[in-house]
């Protein structure tokens, strides 16, 4: 099933209400791993947000603010990210473990039936979790989920390995957050991010060391382990088992990992799937235009269209 493409400004954003700033929520235990949660408050049915590889819950801030108009909004740091635990074992980062954490957060916070949005690996996490808990999710929004067809033995997965190698070489420590901002805005992909999102990443995605320098919270080694596992989970088969009404958002940008026809194909594998094209945006659409994404997510959660 398809619905009409969405263009920025076509659907008006809902009026804002008074809301709480994001605040730390309870720490949730998931198979011995501590998972940090964040809340923005809000009134109405719960919404859960799941971030992409290398980032953190706080990066959803601008979108979360829109959603609090009609929903209570919660996010969490995926294991290895943000303020969640970071076990030094590649086996701890098999993608099914991320689904474990998602389900543990929903249960521990007593969210009941929940709507959820995920970006990239976070979207794949929601697919894996949804198939293990039928009926748990009401509506899902998947922004370019990292879900690929099964990899036959002997297939070249060097592109994932290139991402992994880049993550291992990533600079982790900066003299100041101003230096971080200057470096990040100098080149893609962060150069075209909304400044509010970049500030959220810099504030929530880094910590102050004892020597006064600032260090990114997601170690490059852990990010590389996630990239290496991205082509080897069951998400492609799992799409056919997702019972929630689901909106899949995909772009036609050159920085998207797959062509737009592939994103349409994934939406057609969903039993209750809808598709929208993110025209003019790329894989980092939630960071590039959070107002547009927030409005679209809110509309789907509220009306299913």
C-alpha cells in the first residue's frame, strides 16, 4: 500500500503546548545491561523513540517537542551509546540484543501498547522487537531502516566494513564543544543538520573528562561492531511479520544507503505498510529537518495517514 508523497508544509504542524524539557528517566536493566532512558513529558498515549547508530536519545529533542503536543514521549540510549552501559564484547552488540533492550524499556516503564519511531538502526530495532511481541506496537514510523535482503555465503560486505573502519578511526576527544561544532559543521553529513539537532548531539552525545576535554559517548569500536552486524540480522524476513500499522520513510538522496525503489519495496513487505518519500532530504532526515519529520510522525500517530 502507498500513500501520497509528503512535502514540507503540506500538513500543518499541531499547535504546541507547555512541555517539560527532556530529563533523565529510570535506568532499565536488560539482560544485565543498564539502559538509560530520557523523557520529554507530554500528555496522551506514549511514544517511544529509538536513535540511529552512533548517536543518543537526546538527538530526538526537536522532534520530541512536537510530539508532546499529543503524546507522552520517551527515548532511550541504545546499549553502547549515550549513558547506557558499554560492554567490551562484540557479541553484546548482535542486533537481536537491541530488540531485547527495546522490549525491556517498554516493560519496565509500563508503557503498554505504544507507538514508536526509529531511525536507521533504531528502525531495524523496532522491526525486530515488533515481531517478538505481537500487539505491543500500535503504529510504527521507520526512517530508512537498516534492513537488507539475506546475505548469501561469500557475498562481499565490504561497504559495511568501510563504515566500520571509518568508525574505528573517528576522532573521539575535543578540547571544547565549540571545537566539536566547528569540526562537525565543516563537512557532511552534519554540515546540513538543523543547528538545534547538532547542539543536542554535542550536549547529550559527549561528556566532560577529568582533564576538561570532551569525549563522544559512543566509542568508535562499538559503532564499528554495529556496522559489521548490519547485514546479518533477520529484519528482512521480520518485516512480513510486523502487525502494527507502519509508515516507512525513504529518500532518493545520494547519501541514502539504498535507492528509493528499495525503500518502497520494504514498505510493500509490511502487512500494514505505507510509504512516503523524503523529497529533498537524505539518510539523516530527522537531523536535517526535524520540524518536517516531527509533523509527519505526529500526523501518522494521530490519524494513521
